[in-house]
C-alpha cells in the first residue's frame, strides 16, 4: 500500500512537471498583446481577457477650452481602476487637439495635449494595464472637431494615426482603435454602400467631405513600423458586424480585431441578433466590445450581455463610462469619485467587469529614486515608458529623511504600507500593497554644469538663474527635467485643484529649454498652480516651523474672500436668471460707499449692498477690492462660465436622445440679425422639454449660411443630425433650396413643420387681402388707432369724451405690425371652445348671416348719434370688355343686404381655404399618421408602411405590435377615452 502511494506521488509530480503548475492569473502579463486566431494573447502566447472601463473627457475637454481631462486623472484614478479590478482602459482622442489645429487653445492642444496623453497612458501601462487609444472626435477641413462624424476624414485622420502610431509604436501595452463609431450611409445598419465606404472611404453618400476608409488607416499605422494590435468597428455606430469579415481591412501582420458596441437602445440588442451577426465574427477574429451599457441606470441589459460574452465567444469588453454623469440619461458607472468610485445601480450591475486582473502591481519603495524605481519595475515584469508618477527627491536621496536648513526634509504620506512586514524587493506573486511616499518640503535646486540638449541646430541646457524668478522649480538630475514643486506635491498628495492641471509640470517633467521661459511664465500664472501653493502650504503646517505657517489672520481673510466672492457670483446668477440688467450709471470720480465698482445705481450693486448685513465686512471688502471682482469684464466671465455649465447640462440630458429643433430669425436693438435656436425632446417619463440654446449672430441670412449655423450648433452640443426628428420654423422653409430642404437632404426623418402660429397668421392675412371690404375696414381701424395713440394730446381728449358719455370699454390699442399676440389665455380659450371651433363652417348659412346682419343693424342704430351713415349700394361699374367672360349681362345687387351677404360668404370661404392651404404640409401629414399609429389599439402595422419606411431603424417592427398592446392596456381611463 505504501509503495502504491509513493508511486502515485511520483506520477503526479511527473505530470505536473510536464503539463506545468496552474498559472496564477496575477502573474500573467499583458505586455505585447496581440491577435492569435480569435483570441488575444500576450508576448508569451498566454491567452488574456480584457475587462476594462472607459473614462471620457480627453475627446471634449480640450476642444471646449477648459482642460484636457474630465474628473480625476492622476494616481487616484489608477487606484480606482485597480480597486474595480479592471485591466484595460480606453482613452478617447480628439484629432484637432492632438494635431494642434483649427484654433484649439495651444495650452490644451499640440505638444501639451500629446504630453498629457503620454503621461496618462504611461501611468496605466506602468501598472500593467492595456490602454486602448480610440479616435473619437473628428472634423474635416477647418471645422472644429466638436463631435462624432460618420467617418474619419482624409484631411486630418490619416495624419493623426501616423503621429499616434509613431509615438506609441514601442509601447507593447497600447492598442489602436482606429475610429470610434462609423455610421456612413446615414447610419444604415447593413447597406452595401455603407460597407464599401467603411472599407474604402472616398466620396460617400450623405457626407460632404472625403472619407478615409479603414484600409487607409491600417496602411497609415503599419507604414510607421508600428506592430501594435489594431481594432476596427462596424457600421451603425459600431453596432453592426453583419458584413464585417467581408469588408474588414487587410492587415499585413494579421494583428487585427473586431470592435462591437452594444447598448440597450441599439438595433442589435437581443440574443437572437447576437447569435446571428456577432458570433460568426467572434469565431474568426478577436472580439473587443469597447463600449457596452444601458441608459436606464439599471442592469437588465448588460448582465445577460456580459454572460453571453463570457460564454463561447471569449469576448473582451469595457463598460461605458467611469464618469460622474446622470446614469438615467446615459450609462455612468459612478456617481462620485470618492471611495474608488461610488457605483450607480448600473455600475453595480457591471460588477461583472471586475474580473481577475492579469497584472502585477509593483509598489513604489520608500527612499528609492525614480530612476531606481523604474529599474525595479522593469525587472518585475512591468512594461512601458517612464513612469507618469515621478517621485520627488534630492540629489542625495536616501531611505531616511534628512533634516537641516540646506537639505531636503521629507513629508511622509502614509498610505497603508506595513514597513515591518514589507518584503525586501517586490515579487511578481506578492499581493498588491500601497506605499509610503517621500515628498520633500522644498525644491531641489542644485547649481552645477547642466547637460546639453539638441534643439534644431543649437544646443541648450537648463539655467540655474531661472531659480531666482521661479522659486518653485524642482530639478531632477537623473532626468535632466524640472517639475513644479508645489503642483507635483499636490498631485502626489491627491489634493483637489480647480482648473487645468499641466501634467508636464506635475508628473512627467519639462525639458524643452528652448521654450522654458514662456512655459514657466504661463504655469506661474495658472489657477491650479496658485491652488497647489496654498494647499501644500496648509498640508505641511504640522511639521513646518512657526515662521512658515500661515497666520490666523490670513486664514480668516481667506474665508472672508471666499464668502464675498460667492456672494458676487450668486448675485450675478440671480440678476441674470430674472432677466434684469446688471449695469447702471458709471462714475469714475467721487466714488462713495454707494458707488462701489463705479456703477452705484445698478441692480447688481444695489442687491450686493442689500446683503451687507448677512455677510459681515462685505462693505469693507468691496471698498478694498474696488472694482476688481465687480467690473463688467469679471461679470461677463462669470456669466460665460454659468452659460457653459447650463449648456453642458442640456447636452448631457440630450445625449443619445431623439430631438427636434425650433429656429427663428430676429433683429436686436442694434439692428443685427440673430438666429434663435431651441431644442425640444422627451425624457424617459414621456415629459416634453423645450430648451433655449442661444442667440447666434448672423452675417448672412441665406439658406446655406443658416444651415451651416444650425449644423455648427448641433456639433457644439454633440448632437448628431441623424437623431433629429423634426424641424420647425416659419419663413426659412423653401421647397427647393430652403433650410428645411437642405436638412432633409441630410436626414430625411427630420420632418419639417411650418410654425402653426405663423401659419394661422398668414391664413388670416390671405383672407383679409382677398376681401376689399375687410381690407378697407382694417385700414380705417389702423388709421383711427394711430390718430389717438400717436398723440398724447388727442389721447387726453379721447379719454374725456369717454368719461362724459360714461362708456365702459377697453382702451384703444395699436394693431400688431407683424402678427397676432399669443397668450396663455388664447390656448385656454381654444381648448374650452374646441367643439364650437370644429363647427366653424356651420356659420356659412343664411341663418347665421341673418343673425350677423341683425346684430350689425342693431349696433348701427345705437350709434346714430355719432353720425354713422346708412349702408348704401356701391356704384355699378361694368367690367371692361376685354375682361368679360361669356355674353351674359353683368349682375348687380339691388339690395344693400345682398352686397354684404356676398362679402360675408367670401370671407368665410377665404378663411377656410387659407387655413387648409397653410396647414396642408407634408411633415404634418406624416406626423398625423404617426399619431394614428400610436393611438391604434388594434396595432395593424401593415396600414402604416409609409411610417415604417421613413423611420426605419427607429422602430423595431417585430416588437412594435406587442409594445403598443402593452401601452394601450396600461393607459389611464381618462386618456383612453381621448384615444
């Protein structure tokens, strides 16, 4: 028996030696990720599965001019991603920001943008993550890249990928996703034209620019020598892979994978569709779902989707998105960045993403320089370029803090590392641990012979004289680079800072000595730099000497400044919200306490002075600050910030929704043409919203110019024209070359409806013009109104006459020069008198005319005192012979009543016909059919083929009938009676 047991042990040992011990997933590296068959493998051929997260911001913050990242972007974000146990992150790019073109702010584009993205990528790749770089926002020509386009363009997209591929071709953990969401051919899910455009580019239907096909982009990447894994999406916003194998670009390295995006509101959103169209692709190519999610803040869609992906498809997936957005309007994984990201209900459902990470997290060892730490990282299996998180150190750094006036003193930040039990060196199999970081309390500013760098034909070096002007410079000898001591310290201590943080001065290091003074000056004046100085000083008070601590007086003054500034901002918001003027009379001399800011009578200043009692010392603070924070320039800046915030909130609410636009032209008091732009949409509770977007100055009011302006506004709001389902305006339609025609040519489902108010006004106008009696009567009324209202003296005489005869009647009003006045009461009167209005044509009868004539006669008899003449027959005039039709003699009325009877019937006929003409619109007819479909309880879809054909992918016809049955079954009784 013992011999048998020994033989079994030997046998199992032999088998383990041949087959290999079970692989620890934490020991599997992601370095050198590539495609092999239909799976992703690392450089050792081991199969890896990506489970990651998206983090939006780098595609829009820069082009909107307020930064590069949205939310956190430093080591705190990395730690949050690690806490979620993800192993991949997707970084969206903006081509204008990367290339530094089309007027994007240089502070957040070009070299600065590239440097920040590089440091951001390095932070993740150094921790073992795979980083997916995707081209997210593009625009052709000199247009600003403010949103997604149907296809990449030949103007810039090819150049971008040549630059990106050259920059990251030696980064084995970086993957290239060539274009976020192609949707050529107006987003058609599976059209031959769309797939040809997808692969080959060129002049594609519906595009006003030369598209760059996916084959062109693959060739551009490989032309740089880059061997990185390339990912390519499909049609219909990357939701359709129906013909992906036939139209996929050819890669000479065969290192290519398919991208799929899947949301609950996509066309392919059920398992039957997945099995039919996605599984065939996943069986031949690596499948990476770079975006998945749902817009209802739940998990009913993503949970079965991820289970399906985990099955036989071996798919890789990344959830959208690790941003603190409203998850009811778009997929947002977290509600705040605290506690490594507080998950929403949708985020909790995406817990499936939190699988085992195939990555080893190597801790930073206390007392080791950045260069030594980099060596440790490389020997322990991590890959990538220089760490994005540089540890500040002196030229004589050691594991113990050094004290003394001329030496660097370390401020220890304890972050959970147990030094007593810490291993001597990091091991690939040890559990991830956090660390103690050493941050010096003053910059390292050595005076030595600095190394030279080549800049064009000249060689340049750092100059120690720069220390005198910029005392925050911290020189890193091993890197021959400088950091901002305060910004770098603030980043390492995870201090919250406002404004744009330049990571070149906080993490990666600056060494472009040719532009040193210019960059130093800009950084010295930045808001985040000032914040960093204040916060680092406050954080270091416990170990600073007394002379360096901020005084209590300083702290109190800072609190007062904050209260007063918030009061100013709240005043501006209140006055702006109420539509009141901010400014008043301006005074430059003899300013008293009531004339602070030089505008003593303004609404803004009076309100501010009114609040003096609730904010102590406000009056004194305003006197001291003079007009520094109350001048028009500062007011305008605050208003602009508030306006941008409102627009961002509106854009977030509209994200992914269908919408309609309402546009009108107006002239301001300076006689400048303006375009009024509003958006209408329906939320998840079926409540309609109308949002005013803004007034836009117009140099030209041609249809072409107005159309371009509308498209520009939609791009700035990131609203694709393909989601527009209605357009409403009055005089800009045009049956051939009008605005509505041009927009319909680009999106045929954006049905045009002429403004109903204007249509009714035009109908009345047509009817009045057609009848001379009414036309002349209105002219007489207008002249009488002007006679009284244009002269104050005659107005007084008229009022005395009214008082003498005790006439109880409303006053005289001038006729509106353009159109009728619309009030709430008008709508109420319409709803309360609907049946009477529907019976309008019934007044075209002899009985109705008799009542009308008797009423007129009675009122005429009452007014005989004011000498109103009796009605008489008009003079009989024969029709000229050349205008006669037929040979019969002309007929003339013999009775006065017959003259007005004819006019009575003519007016009614003209009104009815004019209303029919003005409201008989193609868009109105289609909308009526759509309303009939929604109200059809029998759900006969075959009767609405024209509606289904127009809206196409908007409706899932297979589910429409059942959904309508559910809708009608759950309608309240009072609504059912109306339907």
